[in-house]
C-alpha cells in the first residue's frame, strides 16, 4: 500500500509537471502568435514602403526618359538650325562674291 501511495504521489507530481509544461507551452505559443501578428504588420508596412519606393523610381525613370527625349529633340533642332544657317550663310557669301566679281568687272570697264 505504501508503494501505491508513493506511486500515486509520483503520478500527481508528474501530472503537475505536465500541467506546468503545457501552461508554459501555451504561453510560448501565445507569445509566438503575437510576435507573428506584430511582424506581419511590419511586413505589410515594409511591403507598402517598397511599393512606394518602386513607384517613385518608375516616376523618376519616366521623368528622366522624357527629359532625355526633350534633350534629343532640342539637339536635333540645334543641328537643323545650324545646317539651315550654314546654308543661308553660304548662299549670302556666294551672292556677295558674285556682286564683288561684278563690281570688279565694272571697275575694269571704267578704266
């Protein structure tokens, strides 16, 4: 009978230890769930920040691309204007040379 009492007490001690272990495991599980929920909120916040940064980057790329296109158009305009002005200068120079030559011939005729 003494052994049975001792076994019963041992079983009660083991049951108490089991209960304490279960309580500790439940507490750890609740803490883990709370941590997951908190980190989930952080993850969502970080995902939103990443999305905002990606959108800003795309806007900057688009702005840069538009600026590059504007610069290319301006460069084409400058080159076109240069060609036109060079052509006009050459024509005016040719006219002036012709006038000078004609004036020279007239001066020779007067002599």
